[in-house]
């Protein structure tokens, strides 16, 4: 039913500042911009998903709701939306596995720059049943335009989205048995904790239970993002030149990868850049 990750929503107080930050991080221009229904929205569409920046706009119930969420939880990762080719079938599955989906809504959005229109059908699972993670499911009528690269070293796509949990078995049952994602890895390490990887299209939904933590056992949290790049040294040089605080490049936990952490310029989102090193023949 789920064929991939469609987009992740980031809530911000200032969408212009967020857009400027991600133009630098991604080395790409926005692919879609829109204002309406109480929100300003800017999308960056990469090879395998979109990142949607959203901020409250004007005075309305929806704008006030967004402000309330930001006031209560702060800026950052807000929701995740999975792609499906058949929203009606997806809705029936969500209902059968007792995730209490909302009625399917038909929506459309117009890009304020090009005037192009996108249409989609969407449902949402009950957040109290998805362990506190706001979760949507979407059937898109047509593909979104891609974000144009503005530098020779752009971000390519998302490698994995990290979800922190204190109840790994219940979280695994949600993403595996109920949503139907395929578990690729279940590993426990003394320093890292328990890591569970679920395939979602060509990226990974990673569930992490940190060692020695005792947080909220009823609610999981969207925790961070890991982005793919082709040449991590060149990307690091570009970001440092732009004033971004980044770590040194190091070998990743996954064999054949090199990674670096970003410590600024991410709108408060835990962010990792990852290079998959070419395999030797």
C-alpha cells in the first residue's frame, strides 16, 4: 500500500528565513510556493521526497492552530506523509488495523510563482493511535516539479528519517505489522541503543530507542533527518563557506558510508549528511 515517503512537514514561525536556510543546505531552489488557508508553504522536492516548510499566515482558525502547535512544541518536524497509489485501499487498510482514518479529502494547491496546480487525495490516521506522530497518507494526481540545483554539490534526497521511541516493540508493530513497511534491520548496540530500519521506497524509516533513557512511553517523536550527498567533502566545504557549523567527516555506522553532523542552519532539526562510498569492483 505504501510506496514511499511523500513529504515531511516542518513548522516555522518565519517561512522566509526557513526557505533561505534550506536553499543553502540543499543547494537548491524551492520547487513550490503557496499562501492560503492560514499558512505560507514552501516545498523543496528532491529525488525521493519533498520537504514542506509551513508557517502561520494571517488571522484564522488554521493560522492560530499552527501558532498553538509551535508555541507548545517549538519549531521543527511536525508530521510525516506517506505516498500510496490507491488512497481508497489505503483508507480501508488503516480502518482494518484500527488507526481510525479521517474521511478521504480531495485537495488542490496552486504555485504562486508558475500558476501550476497540483491535486491530491489524502487521509490522516488518528494521532493518539500512531503514538503521537502526526501521520498522513496521500495519493498525488501528478508529480511535483523538482527543486533546481543552484550549486554543483546539491543534496540528492533523503536517506532516512529518525523516530525516537521508548517502546520499541509497540513502535515496530505500528510501522511493520499495521502500516506494512518491511523491516530491514533490528540491532541493539551498547552505545547506540536499539535501531530498527523499515524500508519505505528507497529510503529508511529508522526507529531508535536510546540507551538509558526513560521518557514518554506512550508517544514517539520525529527526531531527525539524514540527507544523501554525492561528495561529502565538497558539500562540507560549501557549507563552511556559508557559515554553517558542521562536524568533521567520519565513517558512518553503516559500512561504506561517510557522514557529518550539521550543528546550525537547520531550523533546529537534528541533521546528518551522508555519502555512500562507491563499492570497489
